[in-house]
C-alpha cells in the first residue's frame, strides 16, 4: 500500500497577498501573526540577509516603550508606511526613525518622530526596546483603510513650489515611465506613454529619476534630461502640476502622499498594495489606477488613459 500523501502546507505568503489584494486586512494580519509565530527569533534582523529581506519586529508590545522604526525597503515603501507614524507615536514613550538620507529633508515636518536618523547600511543604528521595520507598521498597528491618517501628510515649502511653477511655465502634466530595474515589468516605454498623452503644443515635465531621465528630450519636455536627485525638488514639481502620470515607483507614492492628482499605470500582476478590481486606492484618495488586462501589453490602459486625459483637457472638472 502506498503511503498517504503528505498534507499540503499552506503558502502563507500567497494567502496573505491574496487577502491584501481583496482588501481583507483583518485576514492578512491574522496570517501575519501566524508567520511571525513560526519564525526563529535568532533570525530577527539577520545580518546575513539583504536588508529588504529582513524582518525586524518580533511581535512584542510597543506600548510605552522606546521604539525605532527602520526603513529597509525602497523610498516609495517608506513614503507609504511612514504615514502611520502619528498613530504609533501616540502609544510609545519615544519614536526614532532610521530613514534613507534622500528623504530626510522631506520628512522634517512629518508629525510623529522625535528623531530622524540617516540610514547607513554599513553602520545601522543600534537597537532599542522595540524595533519595527516600516512595512511592518500596518501589521503592528492592525491598520484598516478607514483608520488611515488623512492625506496629504507631506508638504513642501511654499517658496519651492512657487519657484517650480515659474520654471515650468505652462507645462502642467508630469510623466514618470521607468520603475526600478529589479522589476522592469512595471515600466512603460516613454515613446508609448508620450504618444498616449500627446496633443498639439503640449509639453511635459519629467519626474523621472535615474539614468532613464536622459530619455526625456526636447521639445516634448520643458526640463529635458533633468537628472535631479533632490526628492524635495521632485515634490515641489509635483505640487506645481495639475496631474502626475506615472508607473509604480517612488513618484507614485510621493504624489499620493502630497494629495496631488495622479494616474498610475499598473502591470497585470500588480503589487498587493494596489489591490485588484478597482480603479482607485484606499491609500491615496487622489489616485486613479489603469491596469493591464494582459501581462506586458500596455495598449488597453494607455488607451483608457488617453481618453480620460482628452476628456480632462476638454472638461477640467471631469
């Protein structure tokens, strides 16, 4: 007689992703509890792992403790989840945030932190009573969409916005087309995006960061080949615009955190945070989502975006 097959082991990560995509945050946090309970405490903040693969919070109660929030993921991840700091600050004795140096100036007035520490991968800050990674905050706080702090939760000095408007003249639409190299499927070829957004005499503002900024050439852009790395300057440009059109990258989170109108192009297998089957996001009320129907095929979302943009230009309140 053949032995009975071993019972299937549930893929908790896949179940968690499915729960988040359908908006079942309570179910997702229950799965997170199960994952946390199964972890080896000796592997917490394991220095043998890349930072983005580490887990930090061990589930301990943080009420009344000194807490350090570590930002081990991307800039966009930090911008999304540091929104929760005011909720955390109300329950802890003190709150320090170890954050990417690129974000320090932008977060200077963010409510919540008592202290901002530049994250240096070669010399991270020493642990305190309770350490939490920024993407663990939603689980630790048991966040539901209805309990998210209001948007906007970031701001830009008025003088920076005024200067950005003067620099951009009449251009009022910003484009960002390239995501990080670790997931090229999120990126849209600039020629396709520019064609979908084109109209006679229309010029754009490049919000692209990194080497892909070289693709933004005159005469389509008022700031051709702009290689600005200052996140506050990018934020000032976003505040000066009427609309941001972007792929899933830091610029999307920045526009959402600033409460600016943003249209987000998503690949078919989009990240869990954008959920499924909806054209909006509970994380960012000012955002509209355009999804691929077929993996790798941008024709449908770009056609929908082009139609909506034409309608918006003809009827600004549409």
